[in-house]
């Protein structure tokens, strides 16, 4: 039910007026709230702007763009979220023989351990699965943490097999697709992809050095 609500809310947000700023926050029950009225008062800090007013010319250049902002951003900042999915991560790591540290690194970079995240491109959940990938990986409830993790790790396993276990190429393909990595036979020469690979590798080595797996 929660996943359905988020999906509908995301559609409403995209279909809304391009001229209105939009703020969002998720309450303790996991319900996502949106408003086009700038929050004020004591509770304003819980709101995060997820869509900026469209502008053109000098105004747009000055204020910047938020084209890639998540439709539903990560808002869970509780410390226990980092251990909340340990059982599912261990299960997926064992089943698909992917290091737990890599799984944790991908989850951290993709969603910051918030299963409700929806990207501007439509990727969803902890491991940010696109609809086609979720279908291919047999994920029915993409916002369900266990299903999302198992589906994402299964995809990592497929990519690792395709690229002969090359960690860097596997990470690059998870972000940009196997086709682009195969085309270049290396990390595609796009700043966003290269930045993603660096971020995941940094987290991977941190987690691996901390826990040894």
C-alpha cells in the first residue's frame, strides 16, 4: 500500500505545474507529503525542496537546474537504517556470491538506505531499480526492501559474470547499462558515470576494510 501511494504521489508531482516549487517530507508512517507552499514555522526544516520553479534565460542560469532531483528523495536519517536490512543483504550476498560490502556501497550511493526513494528517471527502492530491470529480476514489489535487494544483487551478479568479475566495470554497468560499458570496453567517458563509480568504490573499500567482507 505504501509503494502504491508513493507511485501515485510521484505521478502527481511530475504532472503538476512546472511553475511551482514543490517541497516534500515523509512522516513516521512512511506517508509522503507534498506542498507547493513554501514551508514556514517550527516544522519547516523537515521539508525538502524536490522541484524548483522553471525559469529561462539569465534567471535559469543563475538559479541552476534540478532536472535530476529525486521525485521522492531520501529522508530517513535514523542511524539504525544502516543495520535494518542486514538479514536481506546477507541472504543476497550468499545466494548470488556478491560481497556484502559492494551491496552496502551500492545501497548507500543509490538511496542512502531509504527504500522509498524514487529517482527523476523512475528508478525505485534501496538499489534504485528501473522498471525494466525490476521486471527482468522478477521483483514484484519494488519498494519492498527484501525484494529490491535480491533483485539488485541478482543484477550485479549478472553484470559481474558478463564482465569477468571486473569490479569497476560491474559498478559502471549497474549505473549506465551493460551496453554502454561493452561499447567502450571501459568506464564510459561521462562525468556522471565516472563520479558514480568513484563514489561506490570509496564506500566499498570503507565497508570492506571495516568488516572484512
